[in-house]
């Protein structure tokens, strides 16, 4: 590489993109030392040589003159809006010594007083850095907003991090509140191709269910507008129709590959024999037998008497409860006509071809070419666990989960394991990102992660606990030092400017690691400049929906200014804190070296990232495929093997999810044992989704509109608007510059295009101009992710009227108490501030 | 003979603007200049409404009004059908701009070229290098990435398109992918009634 840099010539480097959290393969062209083109790598099936608009805009991130290229120290002690930090350049030694000394002081006193806001998704292993010194805090909501419920539930039902329908074989695709294949999520450029191939070449039918006419809805065969935060009711209506009206479910699959036939006692728990094996009803011998009894023919449905105990099968328990979720009732809740729910259910189950099989590469698989897919909008609600479960249950009912053409698990990276739990069940793996935090009262984390045994970090709850530290048991662990690393928590967390200003000013020392400054890092005392993705290494593959393998991010050009790799910065800080061993211990854990001791990092060394990736490559890909191999070849990514995609395990799926029930029961015991005084709704730990109504629907009548937020590809994940090529497009698009209202709603409220309005929830307010569009549900005001920045430090970003998330109450009502996911819909009232000029 | 042409598949296009920015990278077009872009338009009334995404690019017409309007000979047609502008001959009169019924030409003033940097008051190394290709006071337009074609590569917007909504090829070859798709899908030329015979077709 060094020789390449020195030569005044044209060369290309195979690398990977980092303009969102995924990692498409790229080929970077450099001419006379200047990056002149980034293209997709046609040899990489993750993206087939394609790049999204953001991937095409990376050059402007790299050459942003407002990049931080040297360590900076603040000279103005006053922090907050309107305050110029008075940055001065300092040496790396001074910067690192200061950061390490300040962090060490706090961590040695109590690591729980340290607050990390670490969101560098492509270097996920660095999220674990605070754990190296015993800190479990998480001062951010990144990931929680979209995946708080999504990821743990995928871990429970698929033993994977994400999931998506089968682009290759699906024929009938229902998409609820998600951008998969159209505008966002899971390697968007490759997925758009896969979806276009399916839609246009194979004639796959797409039904999009959303409050707003998204890209998916615009391209779908049918757009079904839905009242925000009512998605689960639409799904329950479909399930009711299958179970009670059409009587079409995959009985064979439910009987043999789920715990649907397991017998449930009146208390809701699965009945077990003396050996602890789950019981089911054998129709041959007409008695209860263990789930694995040889020769048994289990009953999927029915009431049975086991000794003196009245029992029903899990499937029957659900079916009887689902009798009440009629299309008419679900229509009242969703605003979708009952006949539409019935029609979609019929089309869906007919397209599923229940009972059919297909042969791929000589092996016969279940073939169910219909599935329901969803992402943030479809499940980021107060009872997110139930929303997520509803989609899984529907896919299970037709046998489409992990079937050819159905709904498939998506691995976080290379790690794959499907293991057997008791009763022949798939072992649930809710913690896809790392181990959870053990229960404690008072809590050891300020965001109460201690109370979420199967959840993702509910960062929004920091806002709640910091306002009443006594009540929430966090008064002794209030923040004293903070690291903001590729994160903008003040922008994306709920909370008013006043609240954050006070909080940030109360924190003794704040350091930031980033490429550009933002609303949050403007509060930093020291800023440490990271490399961009065009001048750094990484070895990864995150959430590949249809591929398998890893790929190398490698520098196309030498580091700019004095920038250094963020991982190496953390090594430097760790060493100066006297915690080098801690860092290597955690690295060994998260990289998986603990399982292969010959690759273990030595405890007393600062390891260059290239060495870590080399060991990882050799450990996972074989000794002949170290870093040098990847430098030359870029990747070893292939289309995902059918053996991983389809029926990757022989275990039973949790139709009746006793694991979630049990987790709740254990949590309750912990609350009781410790005398935890917090009022917690344990009833959210359910074995299957029910019809409970999210609190957002019960706000005071004055808040008469639903506010939702949306994005499309140009503003998909991570920093966007400070990239001028992106903002040049986004700022020209009225969809992204206004608050979208249906014409009938605008007329009723006396509003015209361009009127400046305020949206006020019971929490806070944002504002912006009205944009009247037909493609939005009349009860909804839709807010682009592109409005609402207020950064002062970046010339390209136009200040907006506040982030949408400000409208979301960060309380327990708006948080899923099982997963930590946050409600993504707010109820607001609209006030006209001034007429269009 | 070769006649380069493009089919734009409206069914596949998702309006993501990857084409717009791939072009920006490839050609280094200054702020406000788009050789290609995608526009979107709402059609219908709630709830029977959709959004149509339409990619736009110079049609490289066989019978190009811009070519006829050019008084200096700056606009010319290559043997393989490209409509190009010779900057050295262009005096910036904008007759072509007026003549183009599709509005696919842009006048780039000296001032805009000098001042419209992507970051205020700063030219990035990328711009330093790429803006050399432009002359202020001329009319600029899409060349179907002539420089890439010369290297045997397809235009930048084509290779990047995630939806594979742009098919490029030789319209004179009845067996080319682009010709076959136009035939199979009843592709149509934009404003065909004007008789300009565009080399760009739309597929629905």
C-alpha cells in the first residue's frame, strides 16, 4: 500500500462502504493521490457492483474541510447552544493523557459514573469497550429506535440478528413499515436489485402497509394506508381470518416443528412430566406423552384432561383468544376495511402453497413463497415485543419461517449457531450484540438495562432516570465523564434542549472521537479525530441478507492530517489508564479469540487493528486467508448457502413462547427479592401477541394527530446532511423539507402549503413548514428524518425545527418493558405559527 | 454502426438518486448541474395514490434540435450517436438550451464554476481535479460517459443503479439487451411526437 501511495499514478483499491451501518463492497479509484471515484465491487454479491446514493457520496465526506484532522481542546468553558467551544489544536500526547486521566479518575471512583455514547456500528466490537472496566451504561438510542424489539425477537425466533423475506423465491410479500428492498435496511443497494428482480422479472406481488406512501408503498402492487402504531392489529386480523374463517394453517408444520401441540395448564405454563419433558396429547394412545415420545401422533388442537388438570394445546389457547380479533374489530383499530384484511389473508395463504416442497441443490425443502416482512415502523411501538411476535406467529402459521420463499433469519455477521434447548425447542438467543446486564436494584446502569433481561439498551430511559435519580435508584451513579464516539445522542434521544444542556454541563469531562463535529460533540472538552472509511481498515460483514463471507475495508489513501484509527485511540486511552489488559480481555471476548487461544491477543500489548483483523481472518477463514489475502482479494463473499438460509436447524419454533413468560416471571422474582419499588408491568411478558392497545392511542383528545417519522435512501442511517451532495438532493425534495399533511386534514385545519406550524406532544415540540401531499394517512403528520438538525458547526447543514424524537415521551409507557424498544409514534396537536410567505 | 442508447425501466426504478450521485462523482458536475437525475411525482388522490419515479437524462436524439440550433458547431453528433459539446467552440449563447425540448442542458457560468464550490469558500481536492474538465460560460450536458465508453465501460449511472433500471447498449443491434427489452416491453421514447428520435426509451 505504501508504495501505491507514493506513486503518482492511478490505482484502485478493493474496499467496503461505510456510508451507512452496512458494508457494501467497493472499488475506490485514486488518481494522483486524489480519490476520484467510488464504485460498487461487481465481484461482490453483497451489492453486485451497485451503490446507493450515500455510497456514491463518500468522497464528499472524506474531503469535508470541516473534518476534525487534529486533536482539539476546548478553551471556552461555557458549553451549549450559541457557545463557540474555542477549539485549539493540541498534540496527541496531551489529548490522550488528558482523556485518560479524566476517565481514570471517574472510573476508579465508580465505573458506573461513566457514560458511553458509542455508535460506530461497523466497529461493533468497540461498543464493548466500557464493559472492559465494568461500565454497562449506554447513552444513546441508536439501534433501540429501530431494533429494540426487532433484534431480540429475531434472536428468539430465528437465532439471528435480523430477518427478511426470501427475495429469490417469495411470490407474495407483505411489507409493514419497512424499507427492505426499496429504500433502506440490510445492504440497501443489493436488496433493491433483489427486490426489483423479484417484482419485475418474477412478478412477485407486493403489498405495503404504512401510514405514508413510502418508496415501498409507491412501488408495491397495493398500498394499504394504516393508522400509525396499529400494525399488530392488522396482523391479528390476518391471523384470525386464517384460524377462524379460512381454516387454513400449516397443521403439519405447527404439529411437528413448533410447540403448538404442547399442553398448557390453566396457569399458562406448559405441562411437563416427572422428567421435566413437555407433554403433548397422543391421539394414538389417547393420553399425554412426552414431546419426544416415539410413535406418538400429537393433537394440534383440543382440550384434554391430564390427571386432574384441564389442559389445552398451545395452539388452541391462541386460537381461542384470537377468536375475538375479528377483521371488523381490527378494522376499527387500524382504519383498514375488514374486507381488505380478509382479502389479503386469503391471497396470502393461497400464495403460501401450504404443504409444498422444492428441491434445491439436490435437497428437498419446505416451500412457502409468501411471507410478511417488517421493520421499524411496523414494530417500534410501546408493546414492541408483541408487534414483533405477531409477524413471526403469522409466518409460523403458514410454515413460512425459515422456508424457501418465506421469512428468513439474517446473521449479524459470520457467527451462526442454532442450538437445541429443552423440549426440542430452538434455543432462544435474544442477546445478539453481547451479554445482557444482570438484574440489580438499585440498578447498575442509568438506562435501567438491569431490568431488561432479554432487551437491547433502552437508552431513552436515561432521560427519565436523570430527571428523578432518587426514584430510579441512580443518584449515586450520575454521569461524571462521557465518551461520544461516532454518535449524536443529543440529536437522536428524546429530551428537551434545556434538559440536555443542563445534563451535559453537569458532566465534568466529555471526550469525543469522530470525523466531523455534531450537536453532541460540541459539548466535548477534547475531540480525537478518527480516520474516515477511505483511510482505515476493518474486516466485517454486517447483516448480509443474502450473502455469506467477510470483506476488508482498507485504506485507499493515507491518513488525513493527524487522524488515527478509533480502535487504536481506545488502545492508547486504555494503556494510559493502566487498563490495557482490560481492553485486550474484552477484545479477546468480542472477537471470539477466547475460543481459539492460539489467536488470543497478548494482554500487555497495544495491538494494531491490522493485527487484530489478521488474527480474526485466519481464525475464521483459515490460515491461508489472513489479512494479506483479503488485501489482495477484498472479500470472500458468496451467495448465501441454502443450508444456512433454509431450515438451518431441526428444532421447534416457539409458537407458544414460554421462554418470554419465564423471563418475565424470573424478573418479577428479582424485583420482589430485592424490594425494588418500581412499578413494572410484568404482564407484557406474554407467550403470544395479544390485542393490548399502545398508550399512544390513549393520549388526551387535544393531541389529535399521529406524528410519524420516515427516511429514504439518501437519509438512511448515520450522518447525512453535512454531505453536500446528499443535502443538494434532499434540500430540493419537498417531501424532506416539510411536515407532510393530507389535503383533507390541511383543509380541516385551515392550513396551506408552506405555513409554519408547531407539532406539540405532551413531551415537547418541533416545528416546520406544511407540505400537503396525497400520500399520507389523514390522521397522520409525517416528518422526514432530514428536518430537525440544529448543528451550528457545519456550514452545509440547514438548521431545522428540532428532531422528531423530541416528541416522544421517554417513559415506561412509551417503552416496551420486555425489549426496551421505544414507541416511534407520538400524538401531537398542530398550531399554526405563521402563514406561508 | 453502433447507436448508443438507454432504456429506463420505470417499474424497477425506486427513485433513490444513486444515478444522480454516481454521475456527480464520475463527471464532477458542479453544484446545481445534473447530467442525470430522478424526479418523483404523486399521481392520484388518497387513498388511490402512488408516486412515480422518472429518471431523466439527455436523450442523445438522432434528430437533435440542440444540434440544429447550435450556431458555432460546438454541439456535434458522433458516429455512434452521442450528442456532445466541444467546450472550446461553445460561446455560451444558450440557443441549444432553448431548443432542447427536454431541458437536459445546463448553462454553466464562469461565476458559478468559480464560486459554487460544495463547501463554502473551499475547493476540495476532488473539485480541484474534476472542475478542470469544465469551462465557464459554456453549456454542459450528459455525454453518456463517452470517456467510459472509450474504455469499454458502461456509463456511471448505469453500473451503479441498485434497481438495474438502466439498460445501456447498441440500439442498432436488434439482438442487444437494450433493444430486446424495448421490444419486449413496448418501450417508448419521450415526446416521440416531436420527431427527435431519442436514444432513450422508457419501459413501463
